[in-house]
C-alpha cells in the first residue's frame, strides 16, 4: 500500500466516523480537540501518516487502520448518548443557532431527570410554528444570561410534541448546582396558573419512562425543580401531576 492509498483510507475513515468523533469531541468540550479532528484530512495528514507505522499486509480480513487517535482525557460514560430519540423534533426545526460549546461542560453520563415549566405569562400555543417560536425565545433568553444554549435538553409542548433542546452531550443549565448528569425536561406553560394538557402529560409519561429505561434511572431520581431548589417551578399543577404519576398506581410508577 503506498502513501497515497493510506492517506485516502484515512480520509474515508474520517468521513465515516466524523459524527461519532464530533459527539466525542462535544463530550470533551475541547475546541483544541475539535480542531485536531477536523484537521485530520488536511493539516494533520502528515501526523496521521506517521501513526500508520509498520506496513500492514494487504489482507482484507485484517483491519488496516484503526483511525487517528483523538485525545481522550476521561473514559466515555457507559450510558453516553447515542442520538436523538425517535419521534423527537430536531433542533434544526426551531433553533436559529447552535450551542456555544466553549461555554458548556460535557455531560458525561446521566443519572437523574428534572422536570420544569417555563413560568412565563400563560399562552395557548397551537401548532408547530408557535411552539418553535416560543422555544427560540427561551433559547435567546438563556443565551442572554451568558449561557451556552437553551438550558433544557428536551421540551414538551401543549400538543404533546417533544423537541430537542441542548444536545445531551452537554451539561444543561436548569438547576443551579445540580446540573451535572441531570437531564432537563421543560414542559411549555405556566403551571402555577394553567393546567397541563392531557397530551403534554401523556408525552411526558411516555418520554420520561423511555429515558429512565435508556439511562437506568430509578423513579426516585425523577425530580421536579422545586425538589432540588427553592422555586415554584414546575408550578403547583404540574407538581401535583408529578406527585401522582410517580406514586404507586401512577403512570410513571406503572411504566
Ligand atoms: Zn425549573
């Protein structure tokens, strides 16, 4: 195998694994690592050629190249995110900008879930466009706080849709001093003053149960914001629902 073929192989592997590497880099939260990965087919080509070392026999059953080394300072979490859950609307449908990863810490595993409301003046959101606009307003507000992105990882709207928020490779910003390993789920509405819709609660039960299964989270670690910090969030009406759904015979407890 000549140098040219090796370089082509490196580029092919790089393209195939780019998403996986980007996820890993996001998990590391390192712009230095990011530039290293993205440079693998260009400025770093000489360095990656140097990693090939002893020529490998041209045997298709032998892996020829294991990919450029991405510096990893900590082992990946065992329950690291693997992608967007089915049925979740991608953030490209609503977000005008991506997160500023330089302002966020990596998530490195999820061990609890916290439920929120937005607490804004009550509205009757209808349709995808209104909901998308509302989520973008929240993102802008959180960015104006100097945060990396919208603080929550998922958003549930009154018609039962679930939207992607901050990528789950990044730690959220939704419970002060309790953000590490904490999956933040926002239900759109002000549940001090409104009742959550049956569609939203059905979506919440179904989605939270799926996340519990995915990350091995017990019911005792499905929390509301006010159970971690002095706040009215998620509002008395959603809190009442959460108390019921987690209690014996409730939807989440029975899931
Ligand atoms: Zn909250």
